[in-house]
């Protein structure tokens, strides 16, 4: 579902007062005080979230796709934007803010003390110049609280968590991380985290959706990581920050360290139920460190995943919810890999996980930087590559799908039966070859069956290798090879099926003119292996330089980024469609109606048609047509099961319908068995004859 956005007017810069009136083209409704209503989140003076709203909806006519804006409540600057959805106005954006640089650093206590003491102070002492106004955050902090940054904490925590204030705080933290992160101490990190914690509370997360800048969550994460990266930690591991919604741990690491591990225990919803997370630096990575000691810093965010949920998954339109903590890590320069363990928020067995890293440049979850090494409810283990652009990691919940466990069982059983069936098919063909290839058409027919069996057998072997290899630490080049050969041999299977279909049409429609065997062999091998080779090589040549050949988490063609899977799906669907037409032609040709035919003859015709369709369906790959039903969103589990059964057992169907059901092959097998029995009897009689016995006596 595509996310709908609307354009709103630029935010107003002046504060709205009862005397102010908006432009005539705007809807206007003003409140001089706050009204409580479920849905919008505010922050009380005591620092606890409460519900409320800034302004009512528009009162003008609501026409589809129209927009309007309302001023903010008293003491707030900015406006609220609304979009007409159907017949109702719905809030789409908000820039209401009460915070400012001047407000952060105003010293109300000094002013109060001065007014109380004023009557007893001589006038010449009161004659002083007004202090220079503070224009930037950096200037105010350096002037007021350069050692610990605590002077901004109270003002932020007492502010109402409107969308505009959240955006202001994100920009505040961004400026601090860029201008004041030269010498970050533990005290500075604590103040920085308290400010961030204020806008990470679950009660205010819905207000993030109305910030006009949709990258605000990414900016917050980057600012925290940047600021934490300049932190200096002591030699012993310790918890530096332990806020409810942001935790920071620092450890010292060295080349000879046994392990580097961060453990986090937090919660996402202010409940007693805790979420666990672990970051571990592998020992082989620690050996890359220089001789002198280094440091590593880990951070955990239990609620940030909900803020980043608006981000798109690659080029896909469907967002996938974060299902665990967001864990950030800042490592020494030479370390490039980490192991992470997440506890699922949704611990359902069907909630399969995908390990991902947040790319600060593209501002989205990147599936190519992580591999899922273990997914056993309720925990997931990931192996992720660390870079300066990817420091934060989490797990995404896969879309609801069919029961994977059942389908896995069907696939494993089917592939096992298919492999043994295909081997038996090749043995039978080799046994009866000389007896069943008397004509050009029959010769090419059996050539097709043999190459179909070889292609499917080889493709299944590569599929098993790729599936088994996915569970281990993958080597990229090996996975490329598995993907290439799987792609090539599955395409070869379908192109040989296409050639077999063309042979059937040739045999049905062309009666009096026959093609020479060498010419048919050349066309067959060019079609069966030449076309797949061109498609497979072209696919890897076009997509591999940009690392878009394979999908992450499986040795198979990519879909999300390069749509490389189309190089398999399009030829397969076209061949299935062509072969379906061939089956219909054969069925029509088999009917051959005659004048005055009896009911028994009609039944015989129907039986013959059914038999031909049953034989041709697996041999021409028509069972793969059921795969279209599985692509439909919300498809029933029964379609997945039917597709798995028909195609996992395809090797068995080829053996049964292509070999055993062929009466010529059965006759040839009987003759072969009879000849073998005859030879064994001759040999047995010869061994028991008197002449042979006398020879044995003489030798004795």
C-alpha cells in the first residue's frame, strides 16, 4: 500500500494570538486553551506523557484531494495541515512548536532574584547593559553549561511533545552532534540521551507521523550514533546511559580479548516484560585490532523501530514492521563484522525474521548487509557487516505467508523422491534405448525425455546445495555459482519441454514431410541449452557488477532491487502458455468425431483425451502454472500446498507418465527381461551339462 502524502502551506513564523486572523483562503478555527482528546500526544509539566490536541479540524467543504490548514493553539508557532480523505478532514502534518533557542537558555531564576532585591539596590548598580542574546544552540551551551549540557534538559523535558517540538528537538540534537562532539564525556552523553529519551517514549510515537520531514527518525538515529562515537569510555565495561528508551554501554577491547559483548535488557511499552538484545564482536575480528587497546560502544533503542516503520523496504511499496530492538554499535576502524541476537516482539512461530541494517545514506533498511544465521522462536541471530554508513541493525517481520514448516516437509520429501525417480528414469532409458528409437520422431522424443530428466535432476541438486548452504556462513562467489547453475538448468528444463511440445505439433500437423535427424538434434540442443545459456549469462553480466544478481538470504535471483528474477519467470510463463496451447491442439486432434458414433465411442474418446492431457501436463511443465495463484496477495494455503506437491514430485511424474505409461518402453523392458532370463538359463544349463562336468573332472 503506497503511503499517501499531501502538500501543505509553509509554516507560519509568528505566534497565533486571538487578534491574528489567517488568510481568507484558509479554514480558520482558534482555541486559546488546550482541549483533551484521545489520539494526539502532549507532555505534561511533570514530564509524563498525556493526551491532548493542538487544534480542531477544518470546517470548510471537504472535496477529494483538497488541503487546508489551521493555526496552532495559543503560545505555539506553526500550523496544522489537513487533507480531505473521502468526506472527512484528516490531519496530515503539524509544525506547532513552543520551543526556541532563546527559551532553552532563559534564566528565569536570575530575573526573579533581581526583581525581589531591586528596591534595596542603588540605581547606579541597576544600570547595566542587557546580556547579548543567544542565537545558536552551540553558543548557548558553551556559555551556560559547557561541561555537562544539563542546561537544556529541563526545558526540553517540560515541553509538550507536539510534532513541531519533536522536529525541533531532532534538529537540536543534530546541531549538538555536529558542533559540540569534540570531547564527549559521560555527563554530556547522559544529558544528550535524556533529551533524546523525551521524544522516544511510546506515548509520543504517533506524533512522529505528522512531522513534514519524513527523515526525522533517521536524523535522530544518526545524531545519537555520531555523538556516541566521540565518547571516551574507561577500561572497564560499564553502562553509561540507562534511560528507559535509550541505553548505552561502553567496553574496552584488545587484540587478545576473549570476546567483546554488549548485553541489553529493556522494554518497548512501559511493561514489566523485558526485551533482550546482544551485540558480540567475533574473536577473529578482534585479532584485526592494533596492539594498543581500543573501545567499542553499543546502544539499544526499544521504540525507535516503530518510528522508522515509515521507511520503505528497498523498492517495494509494503513496509515491514521492525520486530525487535534497534541495536547500534560503534567499532574501531579495522573491525567490519558483528554478531547480533534479537528477541522478537512478536514471538509467533509464523513471524519469520529478516536481519537488516539501517543505511544512513539511503535512509532505509538494507537487507544486503546482514545474514540470518538462526531463527528459533523467540530469538534471532544475525551476522552483519559494519560500515560507517551502516551502524544500526534490527530484524524485520516477514509478511504473513503459508505455513513454511509444512511446505518445507513437502519440498524435502518431493525432491528426494524426484531425484531417485529421475535416476531410475535414466537407467530405464539407457536399458531400452536401442529398442525404442527406430524412427526420427521417436528418437528425438526420447532425447527430449533424457535431457528433461538430466536438467531437472541437475537443477534439483543445485537447489539442495543452495538451500543447505544458506544455513551456513555463505561465501559470496559460491552463492553466485549456485544461483547461476540453478538458473541455467531450470531454464534448460523448460526449453527442452518447449522443444518436446514443438515436436508433438510437428508430428501431429506434418505427416508427409520429415526432417533429418542431424537437423533436429541441432535445433534441439540449440533450444534446450543454447537459449538458457544466453539468458543466464546475460542476467549475471548485467546485474552482478552492481551486486544485484542475488537476493539476500538465499542463493537465488534478486527481485527487490534489479528484478533479475524476471529472467526466469518470463521465459517459464511464456513456455507454459505455449505448451498449454499444444495440449489443447492435441486434445482437439484426438477427438476425431464420426457420424453416428455410439456412447461407448464417446467415452473412449474422452478417456483418450484425459490420458493424453495427464501424460503431457508434467512432461510439458504445465504444473508450474499453479505458481501464478501463489503470487496473489492473501492466497489460500491450499494453493501453496498444491504447487509444492506438483513441482516437488515432478521427477516422479516424469518417470510415471513419460516412461512407465509408455507401452513401447514397457514392451522393450519385458523383452529385455526375457532375454536376460534366457541368457541366465542357457548359462545355467551349460554349467550343468555332462560335457562341462567331464571337463571339470579332467581339470581336477
